């Protein structure tokens, strides 16, 4: 065998083992499937067209049921103190709760954060790629990547894989030379700047609270309370949202994790402050100058009218 290797006879076709062709084919398949290890932008595409439409048909034909439904609640808004990001931590697949501790706010660098909404695998993978690009950009050019550049990278990736089944709705928030930025990017290649965003299955409920209590001149504590209250109301109405409410504040000195509060603790505080007959509510009702964020007196007035009508009917 050593003489064959020295003479090169082991490389001749008639000297190869019978399973060498199979082994080389397996190595080639493995190399193609793991090509993203060398180039993270090169992913192995499914062996059929329009996978988002055809994969459920193939699975139903094989008798395999796979539920791709997912839900979450994330929000972000700009105010005079910077940018606020808040999200829940529940990861679901249909009616199955996979995790209650999912981190849906990702630290890209010391001045930029990203949120996750959609497919967990898609969002986590591309957020890691973006975090790597932010670090390489800082090493090459001796300055931080701007939020617009990061959003453009994700937008180009979404456009390249459009129609491949990519499900992603991300918010990128940060502070750069132009000030605070908040940008929304989704898997359809859309990129939008804005003041207030909410993404996920619980976003309609969160936007309802934000539309009521948001204004640009909020103080820091008012902004924190508004974000927590919006996520809490979304988790109480949306079954696919819940877990831990994570709150981040981005300003000129970087981002800061304000708190990580369980939804049950928020329920105890916000539900107690919203129940009729509570002493705190009675004190705030007696003080016309004291306003509770995201609340109105319609419920108390309605209860008083109903009690009055009941007494009149009894008389």
C-alpha cells in the first residue's frame, strides 16, 4: 500500500474502492448544505420552486402536518430622550408554546439593537450575520455602522431571498451621527423610517395603547411605563404573546436594559390600578390634575350611571 501511494497507483480509477463514488457524492452534498459556514449569505435553496407555497402541499401529500403559525409583540418609538424598544419573550408554533424566555431584542453593537418578529430561525440567523457585519465594519473603517446601512443590508438580503419562504419583520433602532433612528424592515424588502412601530400578532393591541398615550415630549419614566403597558395589554389579549417583558432605552451614550419584568407582575400592578373601587383610583379620580397614562374615565362614569339607573328602577 505504501508503494502504491508513492507511485501514485492508488489514484488510478481501477484502484479505487467501490464506495468512493458514493463517499464523494456525500461529501459534495455536505459541502453544499454547509456552504453558509464559509459565506453566510449563501444558503442552500429548497429543491423546488416557490417553497413558501409548495412546501405545505408536499407535506400534506405525505401526510405530515406542520404548523407554521407564529406570534409575538414588539414595539419601538422615538421620543425626546432617545428610542424605546420593548418586546415579550414567548416563542410559539401554532398553539404550542416553545419557549417563555426567547430574547427578541438582539444587541448588534453598543449603540444599535434589533427586534425579532416572524420565523425565529430566519430572524436569529440574519441578526447574527448583521452583528458580524457591524463588527467587521467597525474594524475596517474605525467607526460604527449607521442604522441606515444596517437596514439596507437586511433589505438587500430580503430582496434576494424573496419568495423563498423567508418570514421576517424587524425593527432596527440605534443612535448614530444623525441622532436617534428607528427603521422597520420586513421579508418583502420594505424599509420604512418612522416614529412609532409595533410588529407581531399582538401589535394591534399595542398600537391602541400607543396611539392613546404617545407623545414626543414624554419623560423617561412615562416612556418606560407606556411601553410596558402596551406590551402588557397585548399579552393579555393575544394568546401568542407573553412571558417576560424586556425594555431597552437607546440614547447618545448607548443602549441600556431598563428592566425584565414578568407579565404576571405587570398584571398585578396594572390590573390593580385599573379595577373600579380601588383606593388609588379614587384618589386619582378626586385629583383632576393627576392623569393615569393610557386610561380614561369612561368606565367609572358608565358604572356610576348604571348604579343610578338600578337605584331608580328599584324605587
